[in-house]
C-alpha cells in the first residue's frame, strides 16, 4: 500500500473521532457565546439608562433653580408694584411679574416631563434588570455544562490532535491540502471507501479499470464526481 494512502486513512479516522467529540458539544459553544453577548448588551443598556437618568436629575435641578429664582424675582416685583408712581413703571413691573410666572410655568412643565420620563426609564430599567438576571443564570448554566463536557473529552482530544500532527507532517502538502479542501465541502469526509463498485460518499459508479487501480492501493485516485480520495480499506 502507498504510505500516503495509509496515512490518509489514519488521518480520516482521527478526524472522524474529533468530529464526534465536536458533535457531543452540540451547539453549546454557540449558545454560550450568544448568551455572553446578550449579557453584555443588557449591561450596556443599563449603563445608558443610568446615564440618561443622571442627565434628567441634572435638568430637574436646573429647572428647580429657575423656579426658585423666578419666584424670588416675582416676590420682589409684587412688593413694589403698588408703590410705583407712573403707569409706565406699573406696566414694566407687571411685565416682569408675567415673565416670572411664565418662567415658573415652563420650568414646572419641564420638571413634570422629566419626572414622567424618569419613571418610564425606571420601569424599563427594572425590566432589563430582570431579563439580565435570567440571561446571566442561563449563561452560567450553559458555561458550566460546556466546561464539564470539555473536561470530559479534553484528554482524548489532546491525544487525537497530537496523533494528527504526527501524520500531517509526513504527508505531502498538495495531498494534505486536497484532503482538507474536500473535507470542508463533503461533511468532513476527504476519504471515501469503494463499495459495490461505487464511491462510498457520492455512490457514483467507478469504471472497471479504475476499480482495479484503486484495489492496488499504490496511487492516489480521486472520485471523478465528488473529488474524494478513494480507498478500498474500511475507514
């Protein structure tokens, strides 16, 4: 048997075993990554809401200062309005009082709007925090489950990868590259066993002369349909 064919058969067996290990993990890695991203998104939303609520509090304080200043100004204007001696002075002070009332009204309206907005944000914050608690719990559970599975297969996976490396360094680069290229597009199968005069992967019939060449196992022969390297030994 051609040495490279023997190595390729061993490589396929190892890759099949590594594939089984990955299959045991299922979609846990994807679930963990998705939950991790969700946790980060919820935390970011909470941070943004906290910033918005802090801005609202600052604005409310500013409006309170405006109300206090306007009331003080209105009190001063009201204290002197009846002591003025001319109509012009009376009208001017009356206008100041109206302006102070308008500033108070505008500031109080903005305060009310701020309070309503802050209440909306507080309710939204409570909802997000509840969702965050749930997602964090799911994240920890899935992470723990994945860690358990990784630990249970870690030794075997390391051993298989070590054996794989020893095989790969002995293969010619073009041969290995073809194997990898076909494996990626053929569900992890780069090697196919001839079965009943056909390719074991795509079931395409193999011409009689080709069958004889494949049985000799002294050359690398590709399936003309799927591109797999065809062998006669069971993988």
